[in-house]
C-alpha cells in the first residue's frame, strides 16, 4: 500500500497512536513516565510544541506544532516510539509475534499512526475538545478534569477552559461534534 502523508513545515497536526492489540500499556505511572522520558529525549533532538494530549491506557492523541523549518513528524514519532520501546522492554516482558520478531519489532505499538493536518482555528478547537473529552468518551472518568494524563488542566490553569467543561456530557451535540 502506498500511504501518503501530509507534510507542512511549521504545521500543526493531530495524531492518534494505538498500542499493539490495544494492550493497556499506559495504565501505570511508570509507563507514563517512560513515555515522558521518550518525549524529552526526542524534543532535545528535534523540537516540537505539544498543544494538547491525553494518554489513555491503550492509545493516545496529540496535537503538535512543528518548527517553521520542519515537517518531519514521522521521524519524531519513530524516535519517541523507539526510545519508549527500548526503555519499556528493559523493564517489562514483552512478547513478540513471529512477523514482528522477523522485522526486529516488539509488540508495543501498532505499526502505523494516523495524522491530520489542522486547517484553521475552528479545526484546532474541535480537535483540542476531542482530545480533552476522550477519557470521558471511553468511560474512564466522568469529567475531563478527572483524567490525570491530559493537557486539560493546563487549559484550565491558563483560563482557556472552565474546570467543569465537558462534565455534563453535552458538548458533542450539534453540527460541530466529532465522532
């Protein structure tokens, strides 16, 4: 399959990454800290700005803005995924499928990720809201403010969102909701 990715130097992108077979790898503080280490490692080598994110047990969403001279998000994800996998597999036993073992891969991540180039402020707002509501959508908490591994509380501290935003479950009604 010839997959085409969107490239835009300095662009803002929405990403979805999923663990292999939806394993709940990110259910522990240790896994979250290992992922944070992978981001710190990568950002030192290839800067990026994280706009919003939630990390759920079996998948994650991020919105990044890249530096004006760069469109290399695939390389950044490769560094993050590789760093996390090496560190995580050193701590945790990870099985390997035959096809993955043949390619030198561990059963940590799905092979691909999904990206979307953010088009404008309305598109950005919709994706940030989707990200912040995602833990509620998946039944992990009753309100976005209750999910520890999200950028939502940063938005509250900066006065962008009220703390009770999304707590009533009605934000996805109407034509602007995301599925």
